[in-house]
């Protein structure tokens, strides 16, 4: 069986979405008929499939085990955050995420569970299903607005999925354009489809750019309004485009995309919120949320959930494995910075480690409810400021940064200039760009995935015991920005099912 084919776990017709705790999974069902032209996909059925893909973003059960640390996109970003220097998990607790923090998960590549397989399987599941929708663009039945809406969603999901795969399974784009990345599939797959070889990182980003551009074109041309914040609208497409352009170091594109994201989101009533207005980061209805998943009680995944690991609620994983900020990052906030409320330096469990997080809290402890937030408008201001800085527009960057951080600290004012960064994230240059990145580290702590930024910035980093990291988490290899240490290995199952990938030639380094 071709490897990509088996990742089609959801029915395109919305007949059988993956359900929590279910081991009953479809491979392809009616989607195979779509691929062979034996049936026509209607926009209403495609929308049901898109709904299933969005629900997949917060479900667990997509691998054969270790489900309590595999609960969708938030789990993947939490692992990426723990791989940096700002987020501390000083205690193993039940073991979940602790080995991501220690960089000790690559050995799981031979299992159909764990981080190597879980991330690969997760995003190729989305890609496989998106391909059935994009391939039906010219033949899909339904109104023009509905077709553009649903196909645009599919292109965006595919762009985002390849973008995330590239960040996990290859070194960052700039400087490594011709290195191997991941296989590209853009057509529906069946049991007979032959697996493809790894494409270069440059080729993968060409596909990402093409897909996000197509999503933008389609969603710009439809009058259909997205159902909820769980779906991607035009503002969020611009937001994803801004993220992609940051990694590509296309700063003019990043500036335009971030500016458009702010403008479009603002027209929908989304705006910067004070810290007190979105306490707990658990409600997609908050004024500053652009994209996120509403988690209702009957869809809550209990122990296999983001807030179970973050919140210190009694009996939850966060109590036995507290999530903490590093002492040095906490110290970068001004004394009047309202974000200090996100961490507690006086918590009894801090010990010699970092400071306990209070940023992420259950919306309802009893029902395990808490919404997952994937994009906030504040991020777009930070992208805009960085892009302005990189384009030599220091005055504009200062103004953008002051507009945002002034809502957190009334005494804040940035007058710095320049774009120099240190070789290590702890090396100080006192440049404007460094200040923007530091504010980004504080603002997006625990929700974005710090290692993604470290990679694109070509920096190494340090973990120090005096900063709160346990000695077991300190490693000198973190200092090398060219390291493969934070490039994930490819799961054995891909080599078993893909004749065009050779374990001896195509596997990423293990060290």
C-alpha cells in the first residue's frame, strides 16, 4: 500500500469523522470514487469534508498509541515550544512531552506512534483529504460562491500542512534550499498510487506559495462568509501567508500580508485585547482571536488535551509536570507589564526551576472545556513590525511595536534601531529586531512553537540551570544553528510503504 494513501483516515463525505477514543478508522471510502471519476463531489459534501478536517485539528486517536500527547495542532506546537529555551518542563510527570523537551523522541521512528510518526501522519492526513477537494475544483457541483469557498479552504489547509511538515522534517529554507524536504502529493491517491521521493525544500515552498496564493484568490472572490472562527477566512489566509513569508525571508510579502491580515480581521471586529480581556487563552470568542477551535463539552478530549497539560488543575497532568517560563525571559518584561500575570514567580512548585504558567487555564474544569487558539491578531502586529524593521523602516516598526506593547505596559516605548541578532538567542545586540523578537517570545509563549522562530532566525540557543532548566535538559549542541538536532526523523512506516524512499539514503540524521 502506498504510504500517502493510508493517511486518508476521514471520509470525504463526512459520513465518518474520526471520533475521540475510537480505534475504528476509514482509509478511503467514497473518496476513492472521486479520485477515479466515478462520482462527482458536490460543494455541500465537500464542506462536510472540510468540517471534518478542521475537527481533526483538535482530535486525538490518529496514531496507534501515546494519544495523551497527540491531540492535534496544539500538541504539535506545544512540543515545538518545549524544544526551545523559554519553556521549561522540569518534571517528567507521567512522561508526556518530557521527551520532546529532552530531545529524546527520535528513537520512536520505528513505531506507529510518538512524535516522528505522529506529526508526519497528522499533516499527511490533512493533505490527502485536501487533495480530493482541490482536484474536484473544476467539476464540483454547487454555487460558484460555495465552490470557491470550500476549495479555497482545502488549498489553505494543504499549504499550512506542507509548511508545518517543512519546519519539522527539514532545516529552514534560506541557506538549505536544495536539501531534501518531504514528498509532495497534489492529486487524490489510491492503493495503486506510487509513493514519491523527497522534494527539495525550495520545491516544497514553491508548492506552499502556490497553494496559499490560490486560497487567497478563491476566498477573495467569494461572498460566502466563514461559518465560525474554526474555519479559515481571508484574514487568516493573509496571516498564514505572513508566517510563510517570515520563513522565506520575503519581507515585502510579509509586511503586505500582515498588514492585510490586520485590516481584514479588524473589519470583522477582531482587535488587540488587553491581557485581562482574554484571560486563560481558552475562548475563541475573545476579541483578539482570528483562528481557533471551539471545544464543546461532548467533544472535549479529557486527559488528551492541551489544558490538561498546561493547567495545574487538581488531578491533571499540569500538576505533576508543571509548565514554566525561563527566569531570564520573565525578567525581560517591564515591572508594569500586565503579561506578568501569565506566570507566578511565587508558586510553591517552582523550586529552583522556572516560573509556573498561569497563561492557559481551563474554561470549565468539570467539563474539560477550553478552546484552542491558533492565531491572534497580536501576532500579526509582531510580524508587521519585524518586516518593517527588516525593510529598513525603523520608525514604522517602532510605532507598530509600541502600539501593541503599549496595551500590555503603559510605560513601554521602543526607540531602538537596527536588525542585528546575536549568534545565540542569549547574545545581546540591543537592536530593534532583537526587541521585536523578545516581545514575540513573551507574547506567544506556549502557543506558537518557539523552535520555529529559532530555526528561521539561524540562531543557536542555550539552556542554563540558573535560568531554571534542569541539568538533564542542558545540551551544548543547541548552540549550533545548523544542527539537525531539531530536525525530526522520518517514520519507518514511510520507508516501508514508499518504494521511492530509501531508509539508508533518505532518513534525516539522528544527532
